[in-house]
C-alpha cells in the first residue's frame, strides 16, 4: 500500500484506518493460531499443552489457599517510613512486598 501511494505512514488518519481494518483481522488469526497450538498433541507427553498446564495447576495448587491472612494492626509509624529498609517480609513461604509510598512535596 505504501509502495503504491495508497498509504501515507505520516498521516494519522491513514494509520487509524489501517489499525481499524487490520487489527481485528490480525487478532482473529492470532487467536486461531493460539487455539490450535494449545490443543495440538505432543508426542513425548501424549497430551496437549493445555492439558499439561491444567494438570500442573491441579497438582501444584499455588494461590488456592482459602485460609484468611490476618491484617496487622498499624499502631506504630515504623511501617509508614519508606526509608526503613524493610520493603519485603515473609508471609509463610511467600514474600509480601509492601507498596512504595510516594513522597509528597512540602
């Protein structure tokens, strides 16, 4: 299209029209390829990648813990100091990362 002077890549309306027309077509082809790839049989495991992923999820239930985690009382101000060096803590065997506190201008 560019070689035949139909498309001007510096024109924003041309690029918007190109995206409007071709992005849904590209996404449709990508979804078709993704579905075919996820459900093709692999010789070595005799299963599909989707089956392997599901089996792994069922055998290693990470994130399926239904026990509630107690909320800590925030009576002291030591947790509010972003320079205290304690950015991550361990909760069980998983690290818990505290959010960064943005500095406010004076």
